[in-house]
């Protein structure tokens, strides 16, 4: 249950303008509002539809702000971020103002993390593979073969495959189908993970 609130907890404190929320959305999702304006519009519609002046939304000349000191406001903004991602992924059947009410029933929202050892292993993987090669789709066993011998002596192939799955979960790699992944360049991880509840 605590994991469901990690995205909410990761939001900045204080009063944020529409431009600030755009920046948060970009950092959280890896999407660019300028390149995907419909997804951003969906996010903004979800914020405007979910909040009223009594619950954290303030209108001002030239735009709106959200006071994120309110739990309701933080929840609505977190839901709105997901709404934009869903639009981007083609899940655009619900109007934006419905998302904050529906999303908690459908999704677990969590921020996935790598352990310290995972981060060190990822660093070694990036150092032992040329940057352009990492963008190719690789099966886990081929990536394992690129590790230095001393690391392969300490990490079993099974543990390495679990590590590769965690890379996808945290957004450091993308699923390329056929049990292959593309490792993202350093600094370009997408950390938002959405999973449908069963």
C-alpha cells in the first residue's frame, strides 16, 4: 500500500504553476509537452477537472497554480500525470476529469528503484558496452557476456536476468520484445511504472 503513494510523495512541495507542473511531468514521464501536446492537455484537463478553489487550485491572471500542501491536490496531480501518460500510450477513452476518480481503482502507482549493487552493475554494463551498441536490442545472456570476467564470477546468469528485469521496471531499459531489452543512455531513465491491478 505504501508503494502506491510513492509518486504522490515524490511531488514537490509548495505552490506550483502550470509551467512547474509541465516540468514535473517531463521529469517524471520522460515525455516532452511540446512534442506531445495532446498528452499534456490531458494531464492539464485532469488537474483542472479534479481540483476546485477549495481543494488547492488557484486561478490567477495568466494561468493557474496548484497548492501541493493538500493531500487531495497531490493525489489529483499524481493522477493527472498518469492521465497524460495513458493518453500518450493510446489509452484515451476516458475524459481527463474522470481519471483522478478512476485511476486508484485500476492501477498501482509506484516508483521503482535499483539497489546500490544494481547501480554498480549497470555502471559496469554501460562501461563495457559502446553507447551505440546499448541501443540495440539485446537478450539478457548476451549482455551478461559483455560483463568483465571478474563480475561474471560474482553474478550468476539467473541473478543477472533478474537484474535486467529490474532495469526495465525502473526505466533504465526498454522491453524490445522477444526477451530482449534496449538499455537507455545514462540520465534518460523513465521511472514511472504503471501496473494493472489483478
